[in-house]
């Protein structure tokens, strides 16, 4: 029997947490509910969730700090939940390492769809070993594998959320080709993020913090246009 995927729900509103748990349980997920940031950090290691639904406005330690502390040790996908709809709040959440951001009130079907979409991107493709060859791009000191969602940089494994890895893989798969922010949004994030081009800038910034420029390649900004994975001969 296949083990259920586990979702950690962090929300101080018990009614909302129970409603989310009901939606996800119907979709055969295992859920755990906690109602403050300190408790979320306390149970994270023992519960080992496949994904975290994280409210921003929590008593004590807020959602931003919870995200920051989890990201320091784990690439577990995080979807932030918030009544705040300002672009600044979204960008801050993404800068801290969130994989998606849902505004309250939300539709139950949209919530479940986003959870499934993030998990699909994050899970290694174990069930199709005989299907087409692995999606791997290799450069000196850098190996990006989108089949099992791993990155090796200078011989060491680098943890990164799914969106960061997908963006890096997409750029590295087309060396020296310039992509606009809108093209990258459309390919990596899909229609729901069109117009919020700062999302791309945030993820490029995080990639540059983890993957430094190499003498033979770099993540380059093309001013006024977008980005490219520049390869030098």
C-alpha cells in the first residue's frame, strides 16, 4: 500500500485549519494541524511533512520566521496562506523560500489543485523509470537533474525548492538564449503569475546566492530584457 503524503497545516484559526484538513483528507492526504509558529517548528522533524501550508499571521513566531527557519535546513515545499494580497507580501514570502502563495478566502478546489501541483513538481519521477531519458544538464562544477530534482555544485548537493531548480534547469537547457521575465513566468509558474515579474527576480537572486558564477558559465542579466544562462567558450 502506498503511504499517504503528509501535509502540515499551520493556522491559528482552528476553523480554517479544520476545513483545510477536511478538503485534503478527502483527497487521501494525511494531515496534522498546529496553531502557532513555535509548535510548527517543534513538530516539523518528527512529522516530516511532504508539504507545509503556512499562515503568515501567527501568534508568537510569524509565518515569515517559520519559513526562514525551515528553509535553513530543508527544501520541503511551502505554500503560504494569507489575507494579505499586497505584492510586497507575496515577494517577501517568495524571497524567504515559499513555493506558492494563496490569498484568503480561497476556493477549496484551487487549494487542493495547488497542493497537488507543487507536490508533482517536487516529487522525483519514480514511477516511470523506463520512460524517456533523464532530464539532466551538465556543465563544469554543475549538474542539474530535473528528473530527481537534485543539483550538484562543485561536487556538493545543493538544496533548492522546486521552482528554483526548474528555473535554473530551463535557463541552463538553452545556453546563451535570452528569456524575458514574462516568458520565464509563463513557462515556470503558469498563467496565475503573469504580470508579477518580480517573482522571477526573487528566484534569480536566490539562485545566485547558492550558485556562484563560474569561469565558463554564469546566470546573467540582460538589462531591459531578462536573463540567460551564459556559457563562455
